[in-house]
C-alpha cells in the first residue's frame, strides 16, 4: 500500500514509517517540522512539509500522494501544556484533524490508523484499563484525542471511513537511529537520562503523594518498536475500532529512576516537585483485545532493557538529532 504518515518526522511516526517501508509499503510523510526532525525521516520515504491547520496544505498533499491509507500521528502531546493552553491543543489536534478527514473524504481515502492515547480514559475506577472503560479525560490533551476519535466515528457512519484507534500508554525507548528529541521534554525516561548525560543535575519527580504503593505515578511503558509493529498490523487488518497498546504491567516513577541508575551506573539524584495538573495516579493497559484481534503482544517488557535502548540512542545523540544547540 501507499501510506500517508502525518507526523512521520516525529518520535513514534518516524519509527512506524520505517516499519512500513521495511514491510514493503510506500510511505509519504506529511509533517510541519515544527516538532519533527528531517534526520528522523527515512530516506526511502517522500517528505511533504505542511501543516494540518492549513486546510489547503493537507488537501494538496493528499491529492499529490494518492494514498491507500493514512497513519495519523501529528499532534501536540504535552499534558501540562494542554492544561495551560487548551485552545492550542483543540486548534491543532481537532481542527487539524477535521482538515485531515475532509481531505481524505475529498480523495476517497477510507482507511485511517489513528495514534490515540490512554489519556482519553482519565483516571479510571479500575485497573487494568480495557477498551470499554469509560472515557473521562482529566486534561485537554486527552479530551482533544477523544474528540477526534468521536469525529472519525461519525465519518465512519456517514462517509464509510474505516478507522482504528490505537490507545497506547507511555511510549518509550529507541530503535536504531530513531529516538526521542524534544526541546520541551516531559517524559520521565529521557528526563532521567539527561542527568547522566550532564544536561541536568537532577530529575524532578512530580508528586509523591499519589494513591500508589510508593506515592509516585504508575504507568505502563510500551516501546516504540512494539507500537510501530501494532500500527502495521492494524493497517493490514480489516479491524475497525479501538485497541489498547501496553504491556499490562505498570511501573512507578521511582522504579523507573532506580532502573535508570542501574542501566547508566549514575546516581541520578531525584528531587520531589509539585504535581503536574491532569496527571492520573495510575494507568495500566489490558492489552488482551489487541492480541485477540491483531495477534499483537508487547515484546519489550523489561524496563531496564527499554531504558538501555533509550540510553544507547541518547548517548549517541546527547543533544538530539541536530547536535549541540545554542
């Protein structure tokens, strides 16, 4: 198939594009390059620079690419930022999403694999989280993703779209030359690794009074290689609907810091900081439906191995893809 990958110069989108190409598919990457990196775009892919917020740009790209399907990764994804500036998230993630859906409709493209999130569930009453768990986001980021899921549901009913919503948990790790590079970094693993890299003198632990065994947030950490493989399986299937992507096991922030200390051999001082708005206590997936439907199961389940993959990439790219920044 020919696949248009929005956000294909970003962290997870670039890895998914590589897996698509390795499987023999043709890839066109559509990315604004606001947060993406040209170095992350596989040379086998065609890159179109454009912004989903500009309706004409995605329509022109869709007409030029003539894809059989879309994988949609392009989004703002910082929980704290979304709580401070919700309008930014709804404009980008939802108005941009409408432009994408309308361009698909105009060009007769029906299949879309949407990079959604466990943040659509908010703080569930029970763990682990199944696809039937009520979706009650606690931050505008999660709400923006849920809104686009609902929009695609209506495009499915009215226009015959065939959407898959992949609600994945905490993306992490690195694959080969592809890793996590953001100016504003909120994910725990790359933040922890900035300490042994000499970019920070400590890691902030945002809150130690959550309703968890050690007081710090518990998350299900899923490797980007596993996520990319799930997107490929979803694309090649006939399934429409929602699937959770996770390992089925949660680790606390303190446990991740301890694992990073063992991997890097660095003491990594940790300082407790105030909670971030919108952070739930615990988010752990029930991934059984993804296995039943796609035959997908996370292969990366050991946090030390996940962190080691990220550490290898960050050690080789201590200041990201472009090298040292001013």
